[in-house]
C-alpha cells in the first residue's frame, strides 16, 4: 500500500477521481473538523456529501444549507479574532466546497482539495483558540484519510 505523505502526493491522488468521489472524500475531510461547527444543517450536509446514494436534489439542498451558513458566519471572520467563530465558518465553507454543484464548478475545480484547505483553516483557528502550543496537523490527518479511503 502506497501512502500519501505530502500535499503533492494528495493532489496527484485526487487528480484521477471523479467529481462524485472527490465530493465524498472532501466530505470525509470536513467530518474530521465537524466538531468545530455549531450548525446541525452542516452536519447533515456533510453526511449527504459522504453518502454515495445521495440524490442530486439532496446534494443541492445540502450545498444550499452549507453555503447559507457559511455566508451567515462570514462576518465573524473579521471581528476581534473570535477563533472558534471563525472555525465554525471555515467548516461550513469546507462543506460547501465539497458540495459545489458540478455546473457551478470550473473545469479544473477539485472538490476534495478545496474542502481540505478550508478544513485546515478551521483547524488553525481551533489551535489559535487553544493557545497551548500543541500542533495537531490536519494535513497529516487528511493524508491518512485519503490513503485509507482511496485504498492506496
């Protein structure tokens, strides 16, 4: 079994995936930081992203819910470094990135990568809030998730 150890490895692994598979993997990346989000609609959106049996209508509803909450929480990102509020926003943005409808995505859009980056932002906000100096590397966690789920 080959493993993913760097962002370059991750990007190469994602390149050959269908948008559906990228969406599912992106959902798993978001699931890793879901504890930072206070909105149940985002929880449901992530579950929908991961579920291979989700209908197009379910996916559209999930995207709309995640995007709506991300838009609502966006204003928290500029105020007085409320780190957990910012983390909440980035989790919702990660879910929306994973669920972006293909017709809205550009030709080179990568659902899993966009979700991964937003999830890392959420984790960075959590680390800023904790101020304990403990490094919890979300990128490394994503490499493990991708390696396991892609069966590399």
